[in-house]
C-alpha cells in the first residue's frame, strides 16, 4: 500500500490528516503544560518529582530530547495513519486487485467534481454518449425515451402494460460500474423471436445462446426491470431507481415519463403512421407526437434538467429516440428554461428510413417543426468522412449544409467525432471530449445564463 499516493492532491485526505495532527499537537501542548504545573507543585528531590523527571526525559540534553520525542511522534503518527487507512479500506477490498483502492477513490472524487450533465434521447446513440461522458463526470443523468414498441420491450409492454425498458437497460449497462460479466448478463437475449426491425431494444454486443421456452427474444435486463416494477407495486420510476442502485450506476438513468407512450407520425404526403418500430422504417416524416398527450414527466428528470450545466440532445434516431423524449409534456419547457448550455449532437450518418437523405440543416429544421427551434445553443457535428463503412452499409454521411432555414441562431462546432472503424457510430471518447471542450469554450462553470439569440450565429472551427 503506497502511503504517498494517499497524499496526492485531490484525494481529500491531507486536510483531515493535518487537522488530526493539529489536534494531537494541541493535546500534547496541553499535557505538557499540565505536567509543568505538576512539576512546579512537587517538592524538589521527592520520589514523585524524580519519577516525573525520568518519564519526561529530563535526564537528556534539551536538544536531544526534542529530536527524540519529535522523531518518535512523527513515526508513530505516520504509522498510525497508515494502519487506520488500511483498517478502513481492507474490508471493502472487492475491487480489481490490479486497481488499488486509492486509485478508485481518486477517480470517484475526480468524477464527483465534474460538470452536471443531462443527456436526453435513447437508443445506441445515447448509450455511446454515456460511455464517453462517464469517464469525465459522475454528475450525469440520462433522460430516456419510453416509446419503443418493438422487440422484447414491445412484448413486455403488451403483456404487462409497462413502459418500454430496452433503452433504459442499454443506458444503465453503459453507466454501470458492475463487473463485465454482469453487463454481459443484462444484455443476454434468450433466442427466439428477434427484435423488431427499427427497434432500439437490440443493442450491439448482446449474447444469444441456447434456448428457453417462453423467454424467446427477451433480454435478461428487460426481465429484471419488469420484475422490479412488480416488486415496487407497479411504480416504474422507483423500479428504475432501484436498478440504478443495484448496478452501482455512475450517474443515473431516469425515464422521461413513468407512463407507456405511443409514438405517432405524419408523413409529408399526409399519411399517419403509429408505432415507433413502423415509423423508423418510414421516409419523409413531417412531424411526430406522443400519446397520451397529458402524461407527466418524472420529477427526477425535471430536477436534473433544472440543475444541469450541460444538456445534450442526441445523438440517436431523430424521430424515434430524441424527439419522443423531448416531446414529453414539460421536458421541452424545462430545457428551454434551463440556464445550461444546450448542445444538439447531430448523427454522423443518416438512417435508412426516417432520416434518409438528411443533411445537417435538415436535422435542425426537423427540430424547428417540433417547436424546438430555439433550444440548442450549440450544434455539434462531425467533419471527418473517411471512417470505415460497415459491410452492406445503406446509410450516407451527414453532409454539412449550414445554416438551417429555421434555426440559424444556433452556433455550429465541427470536430472529428466518428468511430474510425464504423462510419455509422460516434466515438464515445471523442464525442465526450468535444462536448466538454465546447462547454469550456462557452465559459464552463462561469457561464450562468444562456446568451440571447441575437448574440448567436458564430461558427467554431
């Protein structure tokens, strides 16, 4: 155990050791004063005076006495501090032995000082964002859509009447500090009925093996969440809170609402389409909305938005992940009233169906059609287009046409955000670094209020 490492700046140990040392020093001075008074009161040459003189090292020269007592005191204090820390942390030695407890504590204290960030959306895009941000802050809240009606989430929603759990599960796994085996277990999907096309319920890396009658198509994490809802007497919000706690989530995941939502869309030709999984396959979406129209946002989501320093919209499926969460009554208004820096992260590639042929300006125009034109202070977009394209890739990179027709007030920031091995995905580390860099550029913690629209419009290279 490296005692010097425990004294590193940022651990928060030195100040309390110094206070304890000061207390011991004052105690020693008080005791010395009492002994001196006692020595004065004793008769010279008496046995009591001789014993006191011997016990206080009066028989040694003054300088030698100071060096001896000081050296013994410092050694005893350091050894005692070492043994105290060891006694406190050893019973909790459940971490990986390759990462000492001091490193775990340092990391957690560093993350606790990070900015308060709220990420709104769903799907694999939000999960990727969370994986990057959790390395910079633990003050992180994911406000997740519950409008999914495909795959395991859709089946549980139909059978049990609970909101969609797939996106919530993916975000919890992304933020969990649990063992890798636990993450694999939560993502394990029993073989059988596959996830519905267009559903965000199927996450990359899910393990499928064996067979289980009656469980086909279900992910273990979805079943666990459904069981927690039953245990909590139907309280969906509390079930998600307990899932966060059990899996030691770094930050927290909260549903946008505790009510199951149905997503509806109107296409450019006037056709109406119902259901998230169907809308995901449709091109030329003009507008989406959710029902019931009078659902309430969760208190956890509203509180997190009100306290946020950064609010991130996306990345993710524009019409089936980002907007369904934003269109929950009260969420959009809370974002608009927030003093946070609101960042819209545009996808690096189009999605066959809902955003086929979309460029950067088209994404912002879609927000404007949903009364969200004034929300983003900053639009973050990728400017690297040489990433490897997956086999059978049907998408295309999002072209950087700017400014949009209805949201010209937002500022544009361009950066290399794409996963070099997959042109369809953001790189979590690059994306998190870009967001925090933009926040610092905007003033960081010194930024108190959003700038007026008249002051916006600059482009950051």
